[in-house]
C-alpha cells in the first residue's frame, strides 16, 4: 500500500529531469500522476505508468492561463479530484551566468514568467479544484540559489519562497497546505553519473556529493503526506547541508 494510494498528483515540468523522476516516485507510491509539460511528456508518462497506476501525459504551458485551466479541467474530467500539485517547471540554465548588468530583457522576462508567474497560475487554477474536497497539498520548487541577489535565477526563486507564504495564508481555509522545496545541486536518474564538474559544484555542501532526485522526493513525500497537515508556508531545504553554512 502506497502513501498516495488513490490520490491525484500533478507534476509540472515532468517531461524530463527531476520532474520526470518525481512523477515516477509518486506513481510508485500509489498516485495517479498527471505529467504536465510544455514539451510532449508521453514517454515520461509511459515510464511513470510502469511504476504505478494510471498516469497521464498533458501538454501544458504553465505560463498560459487558458492552458493551465485546461490542465485542471482534464484532472476533473479524468479523475474528479486533485490532491497534490508540484510546481516544478522552472528555468535555470544561463541565468546565473547572465548576472544583472548583462542580462537581456527577453531572458529576464522569461525567468519571471516561468519561475514565478507559472507557479502562480497553477496555484490559482488548482485551489478551486482542491477546495471542492477541502483538501490539498501544493509544493513550489525553489533552489539553494534563492539566497543570491545577483542574478535572475536567485531572485525568482527567492520570490517563489516568499510567495509560498502568501499562498499558504490564502489557501489554508480550504484545508490546503502550501510549502516550498529548495533543492541543492541534484541530478536526475538518467544523469547521475554524467555531471561534468560535480566536485566544484558540491564544494559548499556538508555532504560532499551531488544529491539524487530520490532524496529530493523524500522532501516532497513528507510535505505532501496527509499527516503533514500542520506544516504550511514553510521552505524545506534539501541540499546536502549547503544552506547550513
Ligand atoms: N537540477 C538541479 O540541481 C536543481 C537544483 C535546484 C532547483 N532546481 C529546480 O528544480 C526544477 C526542475 O529542474 P530540472 O533541472 O529538472 O530542470 P529541467 O530544465 O531539466 O526541466 C524543466 C522542465 O520544465 C519544462 N518547462 C519549461 N517551460 C515550461 C512551461 N512554460 N510549461 C510547462 N513546462 C515547462 C521543460 O520542458 C522541462 O521538461 C526547476 O524549478 C529548477 O529551478 C533544480
């Protein structure tokens, strides 16, 4: 018996990377998983379906209100409920390097639109569906970089952590908790042995290695458990101790 038996979980950004692994782990824990991504998530959904019950591929753009509304309608039509939303879709490549003086408008806007507005849109459309059953677990994904003020990645992820607190306050009356997971440098299963500069990246960690998607999932599993009903508005840092310094 899995801890998410019969529950419906939406993971955004699930076509590849960490989101793809989260979907698989939720399925193995008994959930029906809706894998949402801008890119076609069919192969990721087939992979997740091997681990557990029914998994659906849903092409969706989290930055687009109509697309997110259609995603939530699909959850209602297929399953009649939504229990868990993982706002994992996000961008990081090239953002830290661009800094502040050099970043162009397009990249700056794209970072805010996906990392912040994308999570807001999904929250706005998910809460009414969760509220129908007076139950929900929402986790936004931040990063160890949220403490950096010198680049768009850190700034958007800092905004995600602050926004989590506001979301928790507004959604709480409906039995919905909203928390945030802040991962350190972590690799998804397919890339575990391929990180080129892992040594340099983990220099600031207390636990001197790259994290695994499974270790991040343990944080999600905890925050999304029915028993975690009195934890809301919090950020859980799963980062090999990097933020302890
Ligand atoms: N990988 C890490 O070490 C690490 C560390 C800290 C935080 N994070 C965070 O974890 C999350 C996942 O990271 P990752 O490394 O797996 O990223 P990734 O780039 O490998 O995957 C992101 C996924 O999001 C999808 N996506 C992009 N725009 C979208 C949109 N508009 N609508 C729907 N889906 C969209 C992409 O198609 C892709 O499948 C991100 O929020 C990232 O900031 C990652």
